C-alpha cells in the first residue's frame, strides 16, 4: 500500500458538487488539493477548482467559476499560474499536495496522463519562486486524484516529483469528519530593518530569471572587497507570521521549520507582488519608496485553519473578499477577514534606489530606426526586481543557519 490521505469531509462534499455539464462530448474540471504532509500520511484540508481564465488575457481569474472546459482545451499554463497564486495564500505548514481532475466520461488512461503532466508542471512553477530548499525529511510524493461524474469512481495515485520518470503508485484516499478542527497554531512577529547594497544595476532584463535563481555563496572567505554600489534595497517594518501543525506527535524542529518558511514566504511574496505592480505602473526615475501590501487572514468555515491574502493600501476588504472567492472558490464575508494582525504603523515598507554610479547603460532596442529608445523606468524596475529577489534569497537563508 502506498501513502495514505486522510481527507476532510467537506472536501468530499465540494468534489461531489462539481456536477457534469448538460452537454455532449468530453469535459473536465481541474483543481488543487491543499493540506499538510508528514512522513506517515497526508491530511487534505481543502480542494480548490481552477477558475476560468479571462478572455481578455490579463491573467486574473474570471468570476464565472462554474464553466467546464473541453479536455482538448485544458490550459496547463493557467492551472500552474493559479497554483502559484494560491500558494501565496497558504500560511506555514500548508501546501499544495497535488491536483484533482473530474471528467465525464471516465477516460482513465487520458486522465492519468493529464494528471501526471499537471503535477510536474505545478511543482516546477511553484518551486521557481521558492527561496528555501527541500530537506530529506520533506515528502516529495504528490497526489493525483481522478473522479468520474458518471460512475463516481475515485482513483488516487501519487508521483514522486524528484523523478520525472516516476511511475504512478496507488494511494489510500479516506474521508473523515473533523480532520481540521484541532491543529496547533504557531504565531510570531518579526521586525525587519535591512539595507542591502546592489552592486550592479546593469544586468539585462532577459537575465532576470538567472539572477532570481542565483544561490547564496556556501563558503565565506575573510577577503574584504570594496566595491562601488549602483543602488540599494531597504526593507523595514514588522511582519506577522503564522503556521499550522497537526497536533499528533508534532516536534519542536517541525515547528521551527514551518514558521521559518512562513517568514521567508510572506516577505518574498510581498516584495514580489509589489515589484510586479510597480513594473506594470512604472515610475519616473530609478527611486521608489512605498508600503508593501498588508497581510490579512480569513478563517475557513468549520476549521481552525486560516488562509491569508495581501491588501495594498488602496484596496478595501471587498477586494480581498472577491479575490479569496475567485482563487479559492469559497465565500469569504468581509467580517470574517482579520486585518488586526499587522497594524498600519507596523507595515513593511520597501525602498529601491539607483544612484549615478552606473557608468554606462546598455542600449535599449528600438522597434524602428526613427523611434526613440524605450523609457528606462521599466528597465530599472526589472533589474531591481531581479536584484531584490536574489538578495532576499541571501538574507532570508540566514534563518536556517541556527534554530
């Protein structure tokens, strides 16, 4: 027997509510399975279907979440992007355990091929932005659940994401009442006051991904080098962190691990969201200072677990409620959203600054010889984004040097 999955009863009700459409042909719906893994078993707390992608191509989920899609038009890229956005909403200890696929008719062979593709694509997309590495104790098996609406047959298998050639293994899928009513809650507040020099702002935007994935040096030498900085990143404020553990046989080192990962995730997510927003809006020069989005929490109905979201200064509770509903397919009333954990005075702020120490700036390409070069504002923001995320990887990795 393979891994065992103990599943909250509400997940069964949710999956059963995904009824087949009144149409002919092959249709399907995909989604994510969320919970916590241990060495012996996994607890599944939540199932979230993939929202329909907007036709305007803007990348945000559509309000129309009930439409099924043709199996031939399954958008793997959109499923993985939805997974990335949902992973930002999960506090420490909770993660995406796998994916589900509901089809009509059954299509067992095709369904398993699709599930395999989705599992590896989702993990690859999420791990791109992860600033911490998996340990030997981390579970690397992900669950693939297939449900047929005609026969109500459920097939549960797992794939090992460490091995791209891994074959499907059978797994036990069991529903149980009250799975998520007695988890331990860990909380802490962390003060940040970092000033990080950026040595070179002349990295080309197309090299941004390489910069973002650059690892911190593993060996430090006593050699002292003095270099001229071309910019800096300043990160100040107080962040609230939260993590959850199954109450059965939890260890101190498990608690330390999940809370540390939540610290890293919430800081890096906020900086990333802020820079994405900045990249779309643009600035007039190479210097910007602004408050990062505020972390808020929402309780899942009937559970002790919470999810989180990030509210920008110009947003209100209705924006957060709509976003939670779109991404998690749950109705989240505004009065269920807790905004008290991070007071306004303690919000984290980020300041990016470029100086005149850059000797040369790479020539920006023109679409036409008579056309002026593109504005440097987005160029500097792109470079700052690469530098910020890479430096955050270096800074936050220090959390793992001690318990």
